[in-house]
């Protein structure tokens, strides 16, 4: 049985490696450094899920996720971000993204967020929920 594949978009190498290491025991992970490379990797790899930062060069994660979901609406997309702005979290949800994980929560919650998104269930990390006043 093939392992599920994830494309991870993160423009900072050290952060990308940390996020990849959280996922690599469970998934095949391809790392790319910007939104344009994310779109190319999705076309080439046809992954089961995408994990993307929001603030990236060339095309930010919001625009890249919108383009991916327009083409592949069933694809599980999870944002991983430093932004805990409630309007950003709500905007991500309105775009059809199934996960929003703050980078400070990623070590403990990214794997759970991806698993949830692959099941089609929304996942918001602890500190993002706190920012939304949902606790």
C-alpha cells in the first residue's frame, strides 16, 4: 500500500525541515519554497494533502491554496502560520481550507491537523482557537 503524499510549502529552510520531520514518519513529504512551486508540485505529484505557510515569496499561501482548491476541491489543505489574527483564520476557513495550525503549535498538532483534514474534518490548533475566542 502506498503512503499518502504531502506537499509542504515553507520558504524558511529550518522551519521547513522541522515541519517535514513532524510528518515524515507517516507520509511521503515533498518540500517546496514558494507558492508557485507549490502549484507545480501539486500538478506533478497529485498529493493527498498540502501543508502551506501563508507568507511566502512569489505567490503567498492564500493565493496558492485558492488556486489549488479551485482545481482540486477535494484536496486537503492545512495552513501553518505565525498569524493568529482572527480575520486570517476565518478567511482561511472561508476558502475551504481544512486546517489552521499556528507554528507555535505545529510540533504537537500538525500531524493531527493533517490527519483530520485527510478525513475531511476541520482542525484549528489550540492557540488559533484561543485567538478566535473559541475556548
